[in-house]
C-alpha cells in the first residue's frame, strides 16, 4: 500500500487524458498509478535520491498526457508513462519551480533561482536534442533591502499562464508603487 497521508500536503496530480495519477509517497518515491475497471496497477517512477536530497517537489503533466515533468528543486526530469525518466535540466546551484506546459505540450516554462537572483525561462521540448533554455524575464535581485523586495515578490507570487496558443503571460509590478503590468511573449518565434 502507498502511504501518503503523513505529508502536510500530499503531492498528487492526475494525467489530463489518461486514468493515471502521479503520487509522491511518504517514502520519497513517485508512483504512477493507472486505474482500470478491474482495479489499480502501479508503476514506480523511483526515488531520484534515496536520502531525500532530490525528493520531487512539483509535478506537471503535459496537456497531451505524454509526459510528466518532475522538479526536485535542483533538477527537472521528464517521466514517460512507463516510469522511465530523462534528465532535462540541471545547472549547478540553480533551483527550479512553477513548472507549466504550453497548451500544445511543446514548451515548458519554469522559475529559476540562483544565488541572489530569480527569473523565468522556457524550454522548447519539440527540439531534439534540446536547445539551451531561453530566459524570458530579467533576473531580479533577491535581498532583504526594501527596494528589491517588490520585484522579488512579484516573480515569486505570480506563475506564468499560457493562452490557448503559444503566448505566455506574466505580471510585472513596478518597484515604486502598485502599478501592475501584464506582459505577453509569443514563444513560437523564440530562438536561442
């Protein structure tokens, strides 16, 4: 049996097109559970690190249901429905969060934090081999200073959102006041 109720907030995400649930269990293992009319079967995706350093922190299913992106904070992995996984991104001390697929499943946007800066990047998942990620927001400083906190909070609190096409939207807060801007980026024309 898979035990998930010990987590303050169990991490579970349904595949949008198949009866498959990704579950992070208390043992730090990700399970893909496929429900059927005769019962449930499970596929172990695996503990990325048995000591918990790389326990999954966030899941995102592609809209076409073909792959699950998993971030451990330090890495992003693509997981196929059979549980096999591929390392997509790992860069030194960078951490990754706020994973979001484009509606066509071809792009992935995520937040990057490095040292004292934070920004968003996109990956074109349709390229083989993958091209380098593209930054889409300026790197904002993270500090305890009063002048840098509004920009930091703006990026920390607002996940980018995709339109039905490959247009990505995010909000931008002015440092000096309550001004909010909505910025759009058409990723279909981006190149590294």
